[in-house]
């Protein structure tokens, strides 16, 4: 990668979600000059509106030196692959094979960096949010999908591809045996049981809208706690940040902490130091801005 742009450089940032795209033109370390939300519809329509936003924003404020995209996945992140930047077998109907980068590259002829939405959020939280001062952090999002990213010493972790934490197998809650799950690939994987669409299918609405949602909260918290414990055991990261649309009203977080603490049962040092996990499992310090700020950071790294 080339050097970081000067402090007043303009970059374009896109947080591409399964429900909506958030776009922003950002100056320097995070001064958002223009921003919009675009519903995620068909690929051509959605990406055309992204381009339209940046055309108008750059006419007002100047040209972006680079663009950064944090996208829902899975996505091909191998720069040597002929499918680099294309979505893989995503559950989002109609989006498999979509080249997320191409429309911006063709219209603006500027570098376009891409990573997953959870990876860019992890990057932002590590540098400017809940992970400041730490060497390691994991970020989990629970919304239209479920995903996670891990960062150590400023570097995101990859292997053959980016992590796909939302598709791990979890133990079924005894109260939830009859629900088949909504994941088109795995049925009752974590995303199939605890994502926003899964909650809608299982209970007929979002958790906050249910008349008596205590049992639903406990079931979903139990599933998500299994992910938190798995991350803690597999990565030994110093903190886990959990965000996304399902988490926004704050009701789930204390139950996830309690369920995770019961599963850990004092085994890990973090649980012995902090039995409630209040300092270990935390909401995003950047709130809903983690993804878009991370996409801007990704663009700045392009130079």
C-alpha cells in the first residue's frame, strides 16, 4: 500500500449493507462533508445511486483521492483472483457475483479498496473507538446478517478468505427446537437463528416490538453468547465489540454478557477479572459510525 494521504484529503466511503448502503464524502480524520442512505435493492439500481451521490458530493466539495467499501459478504478479497471484489454465495437475493467496486472505478478512475463491513468496523473501533490502547479487538455485527472481524496490532486477520463467524453451528435452545432457521445454506447456523430476518421469521417482528419478549431475548442472547465465547477462546482478543441493528435498543447486551459469563464459568482470565464482562464485551464506541468511518480509513490507506 502507498502512504496515507495528507490530513485534508477527501475520500469516499461506502458501508454496503444488506438493508441499506451508507455513503459519505469524508475529509481528513473523519470530517463528514456529505452523507446519504440508500436502500439495498437490485445491484444495478443501488450502485447507480451510490455513484450519483458521489458525483453530486464531489461537485460541491472536490474530488476524492480514493474510495473505501465495507461490504456485506461473503466477498472475494484476493487481489490476485479474477473475481476480486465480487460477492460470493451471499444469502442476499440477486447479489451473488456482483462486482461491488466496478461502478466507482469506471466512473471516477480512482483507487477503490474493499473489505467486509465487519472488518472495516473493527478497524475503526481499534484505531478510534473501543479498542484504542489495545493490541487486539474483535468486532461482531448482528443485523440483516451476522459477522465478525478480528484485528491484532493494527492488522486484520485473514486466511483463505475473511472470517465468516455468522455461519458457525450453535447448540439449539430447548425452547427453540421447532424453528428451522432462515439461512438458505445452513438452516440453523448462528445467522439462521439469531439475525434480524431470523427473529422476524421466528417471532413475527423485531425483538423490541414484541409484547412479551423476555424469552425471545434470552434465546437470542444465548445463541450470540456462544459466538462471543468462541471468539474469546479461539482468538484470545482483549476486547469484543458487538453492534448492528439487532443490538441498537441495548436490551440484548446485558443478557449476552450474562449468558457468556455462565458458559465461560471462570475459565478465562478475562472472566476472573471481570465476572460481568462489562469491560470485555462492549457496544461500539463510535455507535452507528463504525462502518462508515472504517471504510474511510480503508480509503485513506490506499493513498
